[in-house]
C-alpha cells in the first residue's frame, strides 16, 4: 500500500510537471504569435514607408519637371537685372532672354515681391515703364564709399533733374540757379555719360542723352521725358524757365534781406528805449 501511495504521489508529481510543460508550451505559442504579429506589422510599416517614399519621389519628380523651366527663366531675369546696373523694360528682357512678354512680366513681378519678403538690402523697383535692381535707400549712405561712380550724390542729382526739365539749358544759367558747385556737377555728369555739352559762344548748352533716358527708364523723346518727370516729381503748374527761377530767387533773397533789416531795426529801437 505504501508503495502504491508513493507511485500515486509520483504520478501526481508527473501530472504537475506535465501541467507546467503545457503552460510553457502555451507561453511559447503566445510568444511565437506575438513575434509573428510584430514581424507582420514591421513588414506592413516598411511597405507603407516604401510606398510613401515612392509617392514623394514621384511628386518631387513632377514638380521639378514643371518648375525647372520657370525657375531657369526667373534666374535668368534676376541675373540680367543684376548685371545690367540700369532699369530694364519687359520687352528687352523678353527679346534678349527669349521669354514670352507676358511670362517675363509675371516672373519679374513675382521676383520683385520675393525681394520684398526677403531680409535683404536689395530691392527691385519700377522706374517709369522699366524695372531696376538697386540698393534700398536706408543702406545707401553706409555703402556709397565702395562704389566706383554708380551712385549719384543728391546735390548732383538735383542739378541733373534741372537740366532734364529745362533742357536745352546754358551752363551759365544753370550756375546762376544752382550756384558755383554746378561746374563740378556738370563735369561729374559728363564723365558718367548722362549729359551732352555743346559749345555756344562763351558758354555751353547742356542736354540729357539716350544713356540718361535708358538708365532712369524715361523716354528718349525730350517732350515726353519732361512730362514723365513732371508726373513723377508731382510738379504743379508746369516747368518754370531758368529766367523765371532766377527772378524768383532774387525776389526771395530781397524778401529775406528786408525781413532781416526789419528785425535789426526792431532790436536797435528796443535797445534805445
């Protein structure tokens, strides 16, 4: 009986072992299942990633094909604006770069807006019927010492404007209007090719030329040029002749002198009292 009991106990132990083994098999099966599921998920993720990559590559390829030509044309326009150093018209860009006129205009305006959004000292502005790439005014004074003559000093610019508005104008009359500094201004403008000087007796007659018109985007026709300048400068009542300006200057000086004399007489009277 005792032996039988021992056998029974051993059998019970064996059953426990079997149960434990069964449990281990279940655990292993579960682990295998989890591994398989993970592998499937990884495969699916990889497949999705590959698909996404393919889609992105396809999209990138399409956009490049569509934009390559326009990007190239826009870059050519930007390069032309930079290298010209003067205002350029849409027609000139269209002809020289072999781009449709309408397309050239759209690309140039798009480029101008792009420069507005950039943090840069460069801007593209419209000058008359043309466009110019230039330094923003707030940076001009800081960098003008680096120029080899491209920038025109403000005083010289005023003299040039008077010549353009009142041409043909005698140098002697210009000096009366602008003062003795006009001699240097005229020399500066002649050296840079903006004006022509023709001998007339003991003085010279000054006029702007085609280079001036092309540089500032104005008409080569003198009458039309003057109208454009009047419109841009907002001059009311038309252009006064050089003689009229001189007379007005004399009248202003006379008025100022009279005012100064009155102030002096008043001060002397107060001191006497």
